[in-house]
């Protein structure tokens, strides 16, 4: 299939019927490519003269069938959506209509093909992806619009189609290359918590830190420049965002990617730093136990609705989830734009 609508192209390769179809949205030098059959995964984002998303060199963006190997495909990189949980969990028994249900790591969206509409609208070329999930009865949609002037807008809705109020978490999960020049810029002094650490001693649990400084033993380390901490470590943390319009910035040398969000909609940013420790997929793991799998350096940073953890944990003491009443719709969004670093 090969169709064109304005500057929007949808294509499925006839030589690879099992491969995922893809949609590419373009406006000038800005483009975005997504894969509807891989849970709407965004494969490429080219903005400001740079393709920003990381691709696993050994794990292709493809599956042999719609319901096989998706677990491995998650490790191929790009950007996907975590909904209605970030970490795998079992829903507490007191949540009506979904008591005891188990939800996989990163939620329900990446496991299913989404319904996708592409076209050209008043403000640019768009792709609207829709998913329906159970037993938390949500219709989830993401509309991506590539606008003139180098802007990419992401607009989200979560409609409760059931008869009971339902909770959810959401997190954008873009995977970027982590280089020696990578810098993460968030509001100075924002409250941060470390969830996990490997290869570096960081104070975790309920310990509060002031971004970008995190306590490590008797000293403070700066996580805004991950390469400065050493060659091999990994950590996951969340940073509270102010309840106003704010930016999450990824800087690479002379260029920067700005994710513009509103803290009233998205209260946290999730950061996952992997500097040569974790292998994102087992696809090419050696059968020889003494040979370690190849590792890579990657960075995930993006906004969250609720806390970037399991829905079950977020329903606990901190109650950091979003509830939606029957028939109601939650809405939020973000904008991506690239710029040059001021000298």
C-alpha cells in the first residue's frame, strides 16, 4: 500500500508483508515516522537537522506476526507510550472492575496494533492513533501533528468508557543515544527521587534530592551530565515539575531538543540513564555463558502523568495517579522543538 495525503505518506512494503507498515509526517525539514502495528511506536524524529531517537543495531523494528516477539521489539528503541502503568503490576483488589488484573511492563499499548488515521489538517500533517484496553476501560488516543516552523505537537486523551471510575499512569518513553556530550536540563532545584541504581551509589527510597545534584555517599554528584559519573552505571529517577509551563531539555553539543509541557498536567519527568550497563534486548544474547551480551549507552527522559512507577505502587501512600470518572476524558499534551545552544 502506498498512499499520499499532502505531505503525509503511508507505506507498507509489499516485499515484507509481515513487516510493520509505517506513516511518515513531514513539514519542511521536520519529519516523524511511526509504526501502527508496533503499538504506534515512533521510530524517527528529525527536527533541527538531527534524527534524535536511538535505534538498537541488532533489533529491527519488525515482528513476524502481530502477536509474536513484541517483547523483544520493545528494545529496538524509538518512542512509545506507557499506559496505564509504567512498571508491571497487579491491580489492588479494591479497584472496582479491575481487581487483581495484571498489567505488563510499560502497560497495554505497545502490545497491540493501533487504529491510525493520517491526513493534512489546518495546522499541519497529523497521525491520530487510537487504542482500546481492558479491564481498565479506556479509549486512549495520541494525535501527533508536524507543524510548519519545526514544531511537533503530541495531544493525548484517555476516555473512560466503563461504568466505574478508573485510574491510570502515563509516561512518554523516548530512547535517545547517550554520548559524552549529553546534558539534561530540568528546573534547577526540583525535587528528585532515585528509584534504582546500578554501578553507582545513589541515595534512594524516600530520600529527596534537588536536581541536578544527587547524594552519593558523603558527596553530591551532578546527574545533568551523565558521562561525568563514569563509564558503567545505570539509574532511574523521577523529578517533580513545577505546576506551570516548563521545559524538559536534552542538549547535544550545539543543539538542543526542547519538550514543552505543563506541570499542571504532567507532574513528573522520568529519567533512565543507561551508560554501558543494560542490554535493551536478549535477541542476540550469546549461548556461551562466559560471553557477556553487548551493551549500549542510552537515555530515556520524558514527562509523566502521575508517578513514573507501577500503577499499584502509585495507588498506595502517595496516591499519585490520575482518576477518570465514567464517560469523562482526561487530556494533556506536549510540544517538541529543536534549537541552537547559545554561545
